[in-house]
C-alpha cells in the first residue's frame, strides 16, 4: 500500500509539473503573438523583424521558432488551435446527424466559447483581423490556412457519411459552403465594428441559420 501511495504521489507531482510546463508554453506563445501584433500594427508587418519580436518578450529566436515556423505563422497560427478544437468537436457529433446540422451545432459550441470568452481574447482576435486587412502579403497564408481547415473538415464529413472524398466531392462542397458562410459572417461583424463577443456570436449564428434557409429556398 505504501508503494502504491508513493507511486500515486509521484504521478500527481508529474502531472502537476506537466500541467505547469504546458501552461508556461501557452503563456510564452500568447506573449509572442501579442508582441508581434503590437509591432505589426505600430510599424507594419514587413518592417517588423523576428529579432524585434523576441526582444519584446525577452526570449531567444530559437524559442520563437519552437512555436512558429515563420513570421506569418504568428498571425495565421493563432487560429490553428481553434481550428483543431472545431475539428475534434465535429468528429464527436452524433453519427446520425446530417452534415449541415453537425457543422451548425459544432459552430454553436464555438459561439458559446466566443460569447463567454475573456476580453483579451476578443481584443487579440480584433487585432489579428486588423493586421490581415492591412497586409495583403498575408492573404496567401490565410488562404492556405483555410484550405488546410477545409480539407480536415471534409475528411471528417466524408468519414461520417461513409464516402470516399477522393471521388465524391460532396464533403468538400458542404465544408466550402460552411466556411464561406462563417467567413462572411465574421467579416460583416468586423466591417460593422461589432466586437462584443455576445453580439458577434448572435450575428454569426443568425447568418449561418440564414445560410441553411438559403439552401432550402434557393436551391
């Protein structure tokens, strides 16, 4: 029993240390993103160097490249965790749920996260949108991220529906419709200057509901 107790204590300590390491990693990654955005908005994306970013956070270039492969990944990479979270939740949806409904219900989970998110998360998202709109050079990287996300979601839909995405384009069509509708919704919020999380969530959900009605009424 004593050996078991010691092992349990060791496991707890290991788990605690692992949790602390992960928390520090997230803090460093977030600090690099925030410092980068501040510099990008103050002096421009092209004019900002990795040296300036790491100096602002007091870390090395090696640390920077441990988190981001390129400077543009600081901007587009912010969404990677969110994209993966969405994909994981979509894969967990009930098997008998139709593709559009599965995407919509997963989006609702995202919107709940947005509506209850911390103010600094909203501000970070707003700054990223400003950088993307101000820097045409980042458009290609943003489109590449969209393609990666669409491919991942299409594979999940294909697996759920039991079809081969290599020969059946319907999963890609459905996902492209979804990403197009959500992109339009978020862009309309940005252009209208709407950044309140609850208002953004309400507008995006309303737009996506309209997208479903459009499929029924216009097709």
